C-alpha cells in the first residue's frame, strides 16, 4: 500500500494505492463509504477519483485556502 500527501500550488493532493485485485474493467461500485468520502471532499470544494483497474486507487485534491477553514471544535476559535 502506498499513501502520499503533497501540498503544492494551493492544493493538497492525497494518493492512496494498493496492489489488490481491484475491479478490472468493471466500474467501481459506490457504497456508503465511497459516497460519503466523495461528499466530504466536495464539501471542501475538492475532487476525488476512484480507480479499480489495477489494484485500487483513491486520489483526492483539496484546495488550501489560508484562513478559510475554522474548526468548530477548536477551543482557540
């Protein structure tokens, strides 16, 4: 399994890859987990891509905008 994080040009790139059997030529089937992950990334104005042709790959891009994110659970405000 490979997990890569990179912040560049105002974007956070996350790549998760494994060498499992994947889905081959069949499309990736969205269940609750993948659907929820996609909704979460979109809520951050990002994109997510799932690819099962060789193993399974999840690729996420999230914009990094300083000062835009405020964690409601953070006591520092």
